[in-house]
C-alpha cells in the first residue's frame, strides 16, 4: 500500500520576489535536482528531488507571493510517496527535502 507523506513550510524572506525567483534554479542545480512545471506569471515551480537506491524522490511545489518591494512570502509543499516497506527507510525524507531546499536557496541568496 502506498501513500504520500506531506509537509508544508511557510517562510518570510527579506528579498524581492524577482531576486528569489532568479535564485531558485541555481539552488535546484546545486542540489542536483530537476525543475519541472514553472509558471513565471504566478511564480510557482515544481521540483523533483533525486531518487536513491532505498527511497523514492520527493516532489516540492514552491509558491512565491510578493509582500512588498523587499519582502516575499514563500510556501514550500513537499510530498514523498512511501510504501509500508519503505516507510521506515524514508522517515523524515519529506522534511529533509524541504529544509535542504530552503538552506540551498538561502546559500544562493547570501552570495
């Protein structure tokens, strides 16, 4: 039996929406993940993490909302498919994927 483990994290970032939007592909590249559906108008992107030998990859959906000229609200939704067999091996993977993305984005933004 398979199901999805889900995680949602909301973050306020003190950078403009455009600077964050331009940094997202760089963060994804650094993590060696893949960008899928990208909507430049709505500022939504779907990211697929890498599969490993013992686990399925996660899917992240990132949404940006402009708060003002120098602040952006970011929502990251993470989903990881698990089965009863892989659930123990993949414990915390969705959380880790979301946190890894946010840390990589922060690293790119601080350069």
